[in-house]
């Protein structure tokens, strides 16, 4: 699946999107320049040793400190925990300084990272640990009770626990732990016999022998589980080559805009999500300082962080940007040093992108990818000045095609399923050959499940997910379009569009809205929609909710909205 060798010769020869490539961006990258992510990491540590690598809650960790801590953890895994190359190690924590230490330590030991959402229920965690066959887990104490409930049903042999303040230094760490234990009471009682603290593991690892395992770039690096919102969560097998390729691809795309060892990146999205994880790897490669935001839902605290220092890059999703724009102090931030705002993970709405440009003076650049593509597949030119409603063009060494249900490549302008070929495409789903076969075209392309179109300049636009499409009297209605229109209605804070059954037309459009202005009415929403949508696309059901259900990353859970009975 991870090759463009089988891509259609005509498309390879033409690739209409190449004319949109920024100056200096290569058509192809070398996906085989490094044997592993660890090699990239060690190169960065050598180049940028004295510079800050990651920061959190005001505490910074240099590349040298990260190197030493990761080496100690790798030594612990190999010599003390007796884990072998290829063994899976789970991580369950928010964005704190421990995260990069653990990730690079696991990879350095030749083991495979299994990222777990810290807000998982016991059922969800049990599935992921059992499915991956993880033998060890590093977990923040706040979530240890969840692990306790299921650990006996898993293959976990070693539990390493950590507290939020472990790497923040004495004063700040003591303060954080005091707040956790005595004020906010975020740590339910737990009992995990045989567990060891991360501090003890690092101490043991520093004096333990470590023999770097022989690595090849086809070795597994991550079992990155899909969201699981539409079925059983599956582990995408991402190799070192997949991630290195995506680092090279995105790095080549931003090279003219970002400079080695000089940029400060704010990362509010959780590192267990593929978009944030890949971003962190890309920015690590060029010596950036990545500022980790442990709780981006605390918008007051996040805005204070953004106001506290000079920064250059912000990554996020549409709902996050919308929340920031609606905070009263966001406009007071100094955006003069901002070079790049990158939106991914979900569709960026025009109303949000245009307001972002108005407030910050800089464009919001939309990109596209999936867990299965490590994740980057498409991105808009960094030089783009105005929102274009597109996900951009295929990045270096990547081929995108639009296909019908029989896998025939469709002409320009005709909607169909987006299929992706490139070195960043996963090996397949862990121990799920049938599921892998379902998303693999006859020529090896990955079938994304997204409906899109390509224009004559090679820019791609998402129309919607296959499964989310609404069929009104035989006409296809795409929720993204409805949401884009409703979101631009004055007084709307958030919106979700789904289908609802209807005896006459089969399905109708149902929209659920969170108000920004209490005076907003259904009549005002309908008048706005009538001015912007043709008849069959108009919402027949309009509801106002206090909030929308979302994943921890900020994606609206359409399926949950759809399955909630209409509120009269």
C-alpha cells in the first residue's frame, strides 16, 4: 500500500497539482534517508543540543535533556523490564513533558508505541490493550483506576506510573501534585501491584546497560488506533519509514517558511492524536521548541499561554480555532511573529477561516490526512493568503485520485472516493486482514472513505464522508456544506448536520446548533439557509443544544448527534 509505483502512468506524467507547489518544494522526497525515527531524533539532539525541545507549564526541556531521559527509559525497557524489539508499549497521558521522553524511549528500544486516549472508559482501554497485545503501559496516576479495572484481562506485565508534576521541577511539581490530591481531587484511588514510578524507572535505566537494536525502516513504530466512532477501533500499522516520509514531506513543504532551531510551536492537540504526534516529529526534526498545552479546553489558560511569549506556529482543529476566536482576550495577542497556522483533523469552516484572517492578519492553512496516512496527504501552499475551501494539493511523493465504487478514476470535477498512494500510507490494520482489504484498491491505493473532487489546477476539496452523506429524494446532500453555510449565520457558535428519516423523501437534513447569540431563532437560521442553499438541501429540522458531543481532540461526533432523538 505504501508505494506510488502502481499509480496511473497518465496521472504520474501530468500531476496537475505540481504547478501549485511553492518554489523550492521537491516533487519527490527520500523516504529511505533514515533507518528509523530514532536516527532522526538523535540527529536533532546532536544539532540542537542546548536548545529547548519541549515546554510545558513554564518548564522547558532541552534536546540534550530529552536525549538523556529517553536513553534512560530505553535502558529500563530493555534491561530491566526485559522487553524485546517489536514489543508493544502503551502510553496513557495528556500533553506533559513525560510524553516525548516516553515516546522516544520506546522507539529507541525498538519497541512499538501504542497511544491511548487518557479519557478512555475501561471498555475502550481493554479493547485497545488486548488488541495490541501491549506488554507494558506508562500511565498518569489520574487514570490508573481505569487500568486497574481491566488489567487482569490484558497482557500487561509492567505498569509505570507518573504524576503530572514529575518533570516540572520541585516547586511546580509539588504545587501541581498538591492541587491534584487536595483541591481538584483528580486522582481516584487505585491499586496496581508491581507497578513502578517513572522516576524509579528512569533512575534504574540510567545505570542499566543498553544495546541499540538493529533497525530497518520497515519496522513498526506505532500502532495508532483509529477513533472508533463508527465501529471497532483498529490499529493502523505505521512504520518508521511511514513517519520519516511524512516528516520529510511536511518539512519540505514548510522549509521556505520555517527555520531550523528558531521556531516556537504551540501544540494544544493531544500527542496521542496522529495530527499532533506527526507535527511534533516534524518540528523536532528542525529543532523547534514545542509548547505542550495539557488542557486546551481551558480556553482562558490557553489564551494566557499564547499571550505570554513570542511564538511562530499553531496547529489545531476547527473547533479549537473557533473557541479561541470567541474568547474576549484573543484579539489582544501579538500575532506579529506568527508564521503558520495549520488546521487539520476535520474540515475548516469558511466562517472560521475568514474570521481568523481578519483577527490575526494571517491565513489559516488547511491540510488533510488520516491516521492511515501518518497522517499528511494534502496541504495548501504555505503562501496561500485567502481561504479557498480546499484541502490543498498532494504533498511530495504522493498521488491522489478520485474513484467511483468500481475503482475507476473519475475526471476532473466529478465527485468520488479519494484514494491515496505514497510512502506515508500504513502497512495495514493490525491483525485485521479483512479490514485492510476493504480499504485497499486493486492497485494498492488506500481508499480513504472520503468523498472529494479535484479541480483543473489539481486542488482537492472534501465533499464529505461516504457514511455521513444524506440522501434527500435521490439527491446527495453533504453535511460539510450545510455546516459551512449555517456556521456563517450570525449568532451561530457551532453546528452539526446529520440525516433524519422521512417518509416522503427518505431522509431530510437535521441541524443541531449551539448559539453564540441568545436571540438567534430557527426562523433566522432558515432565512439564512434559504439565501444560500437550494431547496432539497434546506434543513427540515433545526434544534438548539447547549453543546455538541466531541472527541477529546475536538471532532464533533456526528454519529452521536444522529442517534440522539430529535428534541422538540
